[in-house]
C-alpha cells in the first residue's frame, strides 16, 4: 500500500494511491483503524507533499560498508546518529535552496523508515509493529561546513535540506533494496541495503533505546558510496526500489 499526503484546492489530506488515483483517507494514517473516505482524486491533479510531518529526522552516518571504505574510515561498532530538524523537510518537486554560506552542497540517497506509533525501547521481535512503511530521502549536506565545524548540525540542518517522498510504501523488504541517486539524469549512486552495517530493524531498536520516537518521525538509514556535489539549476533524483522516485531542483 502506498500512502500519500497531498494538497488539492488548498486542503491537505492523506490518501492511498491506486494506479492514477488517490483515495482519500478518513482520519489519520497513524490510527489503528484507517478508513477510506471514498473521495477519489486524479493523481495528476494533486500536489504531493512530504508523506509525513516528523517532529525529528534521525539520520545514520557511515552505515554502508563501501561508503565507509570510500571515505577511508573504519566501520562503526555502533550506529552513528544525528538529528535533522523538522524545519528542513520538503516534499517531492519542492526546491532545495543553496545557502549563500555554503561552497559545496552534496546529495546523499537514502532509504528512510516512517515510525507508526510512539516507540521507546522497542524489542527486535516487535519492530514491525512500529514501522508504518518506507520512503525515499535525500540527506542534503553542506559538505564544506561539515568539515569546517567538525560536527554535523549546521551542515545538515538548513531549511530544505531534508527532501522526503513521494509517498510511504508499506510493503517492501528493507533488507534488500536498491538505493540510487541521479544527478541531471546521470546515475551517481547505486547501492543495496544488503551492504548496510546496521539494518533498518536494528536501527529502530537502537534509536528508540536512546530517545522516544513519535508517530511520523523518520529514521534515515544512511547512504551508499558515490555522494557528490550539486550546483544551482541541477535536478537531483533519489530512486529507491519498490518505492519510487523523489525529484527536487537546486535553486539559489
């Protein structure tokens, strides 16, 4: 099932995508008993928004073996996590703004999971109960500022630095998914979640042992090798197998 958040006629709603239509949902996607409202909309006549509104995005650094090797860094013994603010979120088709203080703006293609319900100290055998589904994520990074600061908060947190979408897919296997980035139509990244050091299920357990996760929060599971720079006017596309394509343009 593909869950979308969309706008039509100035009204924001959630819906289920079926072929070329969105069937509107009555109530919240996080309710245990989601009901279809019956209203159908032409997908082409709706504006897709970020599929969720997280209170926080918890990201994982150095979570692909080949990416760690690419950077000549040792594989971490535990997940390396950091947070991006909710104000950095944009949806499909929205613009990534190139900050004037940045000299190198990088893309990072990622698989992200969306939290279904309040999660704290989640046990491994119950992890699926807490996952609504999966989506595409671009961990946009001001690389020069990351290197300058020696920590990642400023470099990762600018407005528009967290493109998410186009929707949440509930029926995928997060342990065997191809994750790719295309810059102006040219493939730049291609990896598979089999290469992850810590899989999505482990990450949910680990993060929830540190902090309480709320419905709609996002865990971005790390990026494969091949990260690189974008410039003003570029189009960046994140493709995740079984989920879809997230396209954004870089502007001043």
